[in-house]
């Protein structure tokens, strides 16, 4: 039984402190004073474990991301951005980086995802609402890339490095494309979109205007309401005839 309440001493302590009958008790043996109770002892390891867990890994991630952003802001080309240099700048060991990322490409993709707007949560109320949410997410990412020198520079360089571009395409672009294709499939199944059309072609019709204004014509307008206008215009030609 632990002295968690800071009050009644243990039975063996009482016998030790009582002394011999008729004699004055000697000085109490050294030990913790019977002061106001502290936090229960058995809670301390748990609290320490919490401090050693996720917050520390988040701190490492933040330090690494800050190091990469700093190096890129200084004008370091992606070709010279090595794991060794990132680790040295962040003040961590290479092993720490490799425990979290398989390599530089995976690290950079994670960094880009942390800077870009998050992937949309589809409302699921209608195919139109889902498509508008997806295109609005594309519009927001286009605006973010315009407003961020870092994003603009990284994307400008990234396509020159096939391994990095493939990693970004596989882990970021492809999942978003599948979301859009699934929404189109739901539209076909629900009779909102013609069944005689190729799904990839329909997806291209919807995403094409956003990609045109963010990639091919980077100065094109990305005004609020663009996603709704694109979806409503394209859906006019996608509805079943008759």
C-alpha cells in the first residue's frame, strides 16, 4: 500500500517510530516528510511516457520541415537537397529521418501535403455537391501555389525530377483523381450522368478548366464560385438525353 494520501503511515512505519515504552522517541528516520500529497506515484511513468511519445515526433517533423523550407528559401536546388544536409540543418541524425521517411522524395511529398490545403471532405448529399467540393479543393490549391513562393518554386523544379514527381503523383494526385472518378461513377449509377460516356473523359472535362488556369495559364482567374460554374456548365452536357 503506497502513501498516496500523505496521511496515515504504514503499519511497519508506526512500530518503528513509537520507540520503547517510557522512553522519549528518538529522531524519526530519514524519509519523505508527511507533507501535503503530491501526484500519485503510479501516474508519473504514464505522464513521462506521454511526453516522450507523439509530441516529440511532431517536434522532429517540424524541425525537419523548417530545415527544408529554410534551405529552399535560401535558393538551394532540389538536386542538392540531400538527407545528410537536411539532418544536419535540422539538428537530428540521419537515422531519425530514415525512421520516418524512406528517402528525400517521401519527405518532400509530406512537406508539400502539410503546406497545401487539406483534401476535401465530400458532403455526399449529391454528385453535384461532391464534384463542386473536389473542384473547389483544386482551386484552393492553385491559389495557395500562387501565393507561396516556396510552393511555386518546388513545383517548378519538381517536374524536372521524375522520381520526385512520380512519388507526388502516386501519393497525392492519384488518390484525388480516384475520388473524382468515384463521384462520376455515382452520378452514372444515379442517372445524373450519361452512361455512354468514358469516365476518364468526364473527369477530364471537369478538372480541365482548373488545371488550365493553374498549370498552363498560371495567371488565369481562380475566382470564388469557379468550381460551381464549371460543374454546372459541364453537367449540362452530361445529363441523360430525353
